[in-house]
């Protein structure tokens, strides 16, 4: 007997008119049509394809032994499903061995969270197989909302609602656009994750897209007990701005929207003020200032929370070099300035927030370590900014990035000191260095030198040599994570100030810090400070 042929047929989101021509051809010509259902026997997949079934076809209902209920199967819920999939695949294999054409129906697309996949991985390597794609539920949801999912360089994140809340929160915070599948009983967790990630206001809800009983609207307005499994949460494209709810309220058309032109007027006012060099002054409803740590370099060291805060901001404020590290987003205003106007920059950001703008103030590394968080909070503690919401989003510090590249030099107690005397006198810096070295702390030295500060590195080295041996290891880390990254280990007595600039961070070891070579040829050099400190 000739071998049969297996088809995985995507049926689309539910409306039979959205079946593809190829899907109709396969269903009509198949000798065996298989479809999944719960124990009640009603199959949504069969109902979608029903008009294309013909007399004489063999129907194979694949009835799940469990769905959401408990089971006494020795292998538990997963064991019961695995046994079912094996039995179902064996039933289909019998038809295929008899030379029959078998079409397995799948709602949406066969390779997108579909039951068909379990048949495919058990049978496709044994029989000729074709997968017929279908319109996905999230594509239908976007169409029914009338909102694009992604535009330009935006990315789309698809998440199952069964993920832990912490994971959902992190993924949603950093997503441009997102769809959360499999709601039903997971809805309260998904809603909480959207709220914690700051995305609840823009989240939209779609239930049974293109099917009877379809419902769309703002997710925040949906009662949890009313949510079925066949529903999704959608974070649409941000390029088009905040959606009006006039046509998408749950069960009604009573949405409200801001007066026409309000957002554009505020934007024009902000941009005009920026071009003059001052901040807009007319206070309206408070917005928010989020001080965001970008990490030392590159998107790989940007946290999900920071990524989400940057995406949600209407205005970016910061030192021009750091603002330029943030990808350009359509509609997002960018306000770069010089590195020496921190108080003015903070006041400008807070004034924007007083107008109702969502503002992100960006800093390299962690914003609370020699960066903008302190400057913003200092201004925010004074009138007229006391009521403006301000929060700080942490980032990876330059010291931690440099230490990781070298090994673990910060494995024991350490102190962090800036060598810049622009905001404090050198005598204070020297006193702190003496105290730290006397306590045998590892030192992470920020801002060691610049074009206008050439002598501090040499002065710090000489001071440290009064207490530390010349052979003390020093990590010289420059542009860590950037295109010009360089990490070297030198002896304290050989530290050359001419090789240090503003992009360099120095880590000076304690008396316990060790250096070793690893690898077959000893090319790898590592530095670490033991966790244990000797007694006495």
C-alpha cells in the first residue's frame, strides 16, 4: 500500500470566511479529517471547517482526557497529555499506513500554540507532510481593534499568559508591542503584570476575534470572571500614539478622549522651549520623571525595566552623548545638553513633567552613582516640584562591568571614589583615599582623568603607594562594553597617568587581591579578591 500524506491545516481565528483557498482544498480532498476537542465533544475547529466537509470522509475526534481539571493519572497532568498524544498519533498513523490522506485541523496557525504540533513532531518524520498556514489569532485581534501591531523598527513580543508574573512583568516592560495569549484563568496575573510594568493604560482586550460573541475594549475595564481562554491582551504599536477608545469600549461605544490638538500643542510648546534653551513653564496635570540607568554601554546591559521606561517616555533628557545611545522612536522628543549643566537639566525635565509629559532622564551606568538621580532629586525636593512624581530605574554600574571583565576584584569589601575635583576639593578626595586604603579596601576609582584634569591620577597613585606595595594589581578598564574596550592589569607602581582618560575606570586591589594566569598557554589573566579575610 502507498504511504498516506499528513496535512496540518490552519483554519484562521474563527470566521469560516477567513479560511485560505489552500486550506479549503485540503479539507475537501482529505479522506480523514481529525480535530481536537474537550470531553464535551464540541470542536471549534470542526465548526469552522464544517461547510467544507463532505459525506464519506472519516472523522477522527481527538478528545483531550483533561483540560483544566485535575487527573489521577500516575504521571499527573503532563503524563496524561503525553499518553493522549501518543495514542492520537497512533490512530492517525494507522490511517497513513493505509495510504489515506489525513488533515488535522488547527485553529489559527498550525505552528502557533497549536495542538497540531504534538502530532507533527510524532509523525512528520515518518510520512510526507504539508503544513497549511492560517491567519493567527493575534493578527485577527489587531484587525478587530483597528490598531497596527508594529511599525517601522518596532518589535513584537508574543507571550503565553501562563508565565510567572515576574517574568511577564519583565517581558512586558521592555516590549515595544506585545500580545499575551491564553488568558482565561491567567487573566488576573496578566493584568497585574501589565499594571506593574506600566502598560495597563495602553493594553487592549480582544475576545473571540471574528467569532460570535466577539468583544473588544480596554483591558483595564474587563471583569476577570468574564474572561474565556479564547481571548488575548494586546499592546498595539506606539508609533501612532495613544489610541482613542471611542470605538473599543467593552460592550459600549462610550469612550472618552483628550480634546483635539492637546498633545500636539504640548509637543510644539516643548519643542519651541527647547530651541530657546529654556523649559516650558505653564503647569498642567503632572506627568512623571523617570531617571534611567543605561548601563555602561550597549543594549545587552540595559535592564528590561529601563528598556520599558525609555519606550514609554515622551521626552528624553540628558547629556547628548547618553541621549544618542537611545534608539530614536517616532514621536519621542530628545533634549540633549552639555555634561556640566546637571541642575539645569534636572529642572528642565521636571518642568516638562509639570506639563503632563512622561520624561526619561538618562545616565550612563547606574543613575544613582555619580550621575543624574541625585541632581534630579535635589531639585525635586524644592518648590515648585515637590508634587512631581520621580522614580529611579537602576542600571549596571561601570565598576561592576569592569570587575566582571577582569574577574572578581570586588569580591570583598570595597569603596567607590570619584577622583574629579569639580564638585569637591582634592583635600577631601585625598582624605577618603587614605581612609579607604588604611582599611585595606579595594578601590574603584571613577572619573580618574580628563583633558582638563591631568595630575589627579599621579597624585592618587603616589598617595596609595604610601600604604600599598608597588606590586598591587590595578585593573585599567576603558570603554567596557564599547567598540574600543580595553581591559589591562598593571602594577600600582607602574600605573602611567598618560594612559588614563575620562572613559577609564581603575580598580585598585587590596593586600588580599590575587592575579593568576589560566588556560593552556597562560594567556588568560584573572584578578580576584577572596571572600575570606585573614584573622589578625
